[in-house]
């Protein structure tokens, strides 16, 4: 076991020790003991006014970027940065595990609309961030990771807690940096922060060798700036916009498909205006949930593998698909050859690499989602004649409703729990989830009307995301002055077990979150697939036993409640929501309940199954 609170040191055979351990001379010629006794000069608000070390420059860059909270875990190689953080205007939430820090920062960014920040030490600290960084990369979430690193003279020598963090994270970051100079590290951190949200968002990382953060500098740190040439052109080509507008006007069955890029681009208002002014039905991707209100008559909810039957029918029959901010991943499209087979495709995206990558775009519109939607709205001179099409979409909604049975002789249904929470909370409630069946039920049976209220792991599908995400979401809401806003985490028993240590953080920080564990004593989605495609062989998916999560919550210091039947649900939900602090409800739900509709992997979206025998 490695000890992440132990300062970095090399082996005795090297005859050298880390400067922070033995008070030796740093690369800049000062001693670690001197550094530790000279706190940075701070302004009245706690901000560093005159950095004297690389570590202080790092923190000054965060302050200049307006960062109010970072999530992380202390350790030897990152310790100088943490020391500079002491008393800073940047708050810090100490997480129980670095993966939790990355997920919390990710969710913070989703809710706040600005990059979240996570921190970890070298070696295992950095590698424990990897899952969360990869998750943010797949979902195009803006995030800055700061990792400690061994002193530059030891890099490549297999020093204690050394990992090639830049090499490991290159495939899963928008860009990463190895900081090599105390004079430049502040500018580097500022650039990484700015770059994470420019154009298509994504995670960036700065690796911070300890001699650099301990090194002397007198370089002032300014406002963060992205590298020159990285700011995309917001407007799409006018000729392409005009051609797309003509296609929309001529369409008989137009359909909007709003993806996560609509929310990340702050384009929800423009998307709503576009669809409503032109009378075009709307479906979303899972990351796009909340971009268009699901209680609007035009909304068909979200499409894909477990999307609504009526959304999938609309996609399968549209003759003009207006897709905005989506990468057309396989969970949305099923088989590419059967996806929207009759449609001309208008694809709006900030990233030109996504155009025609998976689905051919007849009208490629590269640009900012909000700007391009405004261009399209202005360019369409006459709304398409789509009255019959809207009636057809309404008929599909009535033909394939999202319902479930609640027989008296069967256990509590998880869908009922989701609906009970939805009914008891306001429209601005933030929902976080882990990954699995519970995630799908939370997406299907909650009515989302606002952007940035659905916080989940989509592309990477990371079990355990929900609880640390709830921590990050709660902090973001509190920092925005929304202390009365509810944060509800729906988790499965399997997902909850993966990161439940973060409950200690919620208790320590007195974070008002409610965790609903839909406990079926299975890795439920795996069990569902095994029943459907592996002749019911429940290899490694059936637990058969679970700890009593309500008692476990109480041991952590949280509110714990157990629920077994329908009559207990409403009171338990009210009690948990009214509790001022973290609460966990262990809902013992039907272990045999499955998620439907379901499109088999690579299948035709129009051929969705409503029962297992249809697969």
C-alpha cells in the first residue's frame, strides 16, 4: 500500500532525498524549510498578490481564473501547491479517493457551466484520476486536473510514486502539459484552464514537478488565455445555412435531435425558440436531456437504446433530421445503416471532426450551437407544413407510453421511486446517477425541464459516478447561492459500493444531498443482458447479499432509511429531502425488473423491444 500523505523521497541507494523531506536545496537554490515559513502575500480577499514560488503561481492562476473550489487528495509531490492553497480564495474539498475528486470536479463543471478543478499527487494519485478524466473526455466536459510529479531530475528514473502522467493521459485529455519552469507554470495553468472550455469542451491536465512548484519566481499571473488560434469561428457557412433552411422548409417530417452540445454551448434557449417557432418535434440524446422541456407538447423525450418508443419511431421515419451538438454514438444510433434511413441530415457541431464521422451529414454546419441555431431560425422563411407529422408523433406517444405494472404480489418497482422523488421536488432539482438500470429509470421516469439538471456518465459509462457527482453538484449549487436547491442521486447497489466512501465527504462538509439506492442485489443491467442474450447464466452479476445501506449510512454519520414497500415510499422521500445533510434511502426493489424499451446493440431503433421475448 502506498502512503499518499508521505512526502516523496528517492531510495537510499540514490543518496538523495526530496527537498521537502530533508530541507535540502531546491533547484532554485532555496530550502524547503524556508519556503514553508514564508506564506505568500495575500490581498484582502485571500488571493495571492505576489507569487514567489511556482506553487503560489499555480494558485494565483486559479484565483485569476475565478475558481472558487477545487476537489482533491493531498500527497507528497503536490504538497507545495496545497501549502500555497492554504488561506487562498480558492476553497478545497478533500475527497476520499482521487476518482471521486475527478467525478466531483466533472459534475461541478456540468452544473456551474465552467471548468471544474481536481488535484492529486504523483503516481497512484494521478492514476486514480484517470477514470474521471476519461469520463470527462468522452462526455466533452470542461475540467482542469493538476497533478504533482517527482522533481525533474528524477523523472524517468522510476522514483518513488513516479508515473508518466502526461503519457498516460495524452489519449484522454484535450491537451496536457508538463510544467518545466517556475516562471511559466502560472501561465501554463491559466492556459490549460481556458483551453478546457474553448470550442468543444474537454479535460486538460498540468503535471507539476516538485522542484518547479518549490522554485522561485517573481512572474505575475494574469487572466487565463487559451492559445492563439483555438477559438473557433462561431458562425456556420452562410451558403450551407441557406441550403439547410431550404431543406427544412421542404420537409414533411422534420425532427430536431438536440445533444449534449446544446447544453454545453449554452444554446438551450435558442434550441427552444427554433423548435417552437417552426413547430418541429424534438427528441434529445441522453446527454442532451434538459435542453428541451419534456413537458412541452413538441418533446418526444430521448432516443436510443433505452429511449422512448415514440422518439425512436420519429427518428426512424423523419425525412429531415436537424441534429445539434451530438456525436451520433452507437447507443443513440444502433445500426448506422438503419438510423434515420429516409432523412436528409443537417448536422450542427462546434467540432468539424464530428461531421460525417458516424452519420453522413448532407448539410454540415460547423459552428457554435447557439449562433448556428439563430442563423437557421433567421434563414427559414416559412415553417414546414408538419401538422400531420406532429399528429403522427402524438399518436406514437399514445401507442408506446412509458408505463410499468405494479402487481400487489411483486416487490417495489424502481420506476415508482423515481416518480415519487420527481413529484416531491422542484423543476430545478439536480439529478445525478451511477451507471446501469437505475440510470435508465432515472432518465426515463423523471420529467426534465431545465438544462444542467441531469448529471450522469454517458460515453464511458462509469459505475460509481453518482455519489461523488452529487458532492460536486451540491458544492456548485451552494456556491451559486442555491442552497435550497435539491440534489438527488439515484444509484444502484453495485454502483454505490464502488464509491460510497465519498459519503464521508458529504457528512464532513454537511452537504445536503439525498441518495436513493435502487437495491436489487444484482449488477442489474448485466443480469438483464445475461437473461436476454446468455440464456440466464448470471455469472458475476448476482450478489445474493448486500450490506444494509441505511445502517452503513448511519455509521458514516448520515441519515439512513430502509424501504421495502410502496406505502413507505412517500414518507421516506419527504423525510430524506427535509433532512439537513446527507441522507441515504435503501430501496429494496424488484430484482427481476428490467429496463424497456430496449434496442439490441447495433439494432434498428424502430424495432425496439418492450418485453424480453421481443429481443
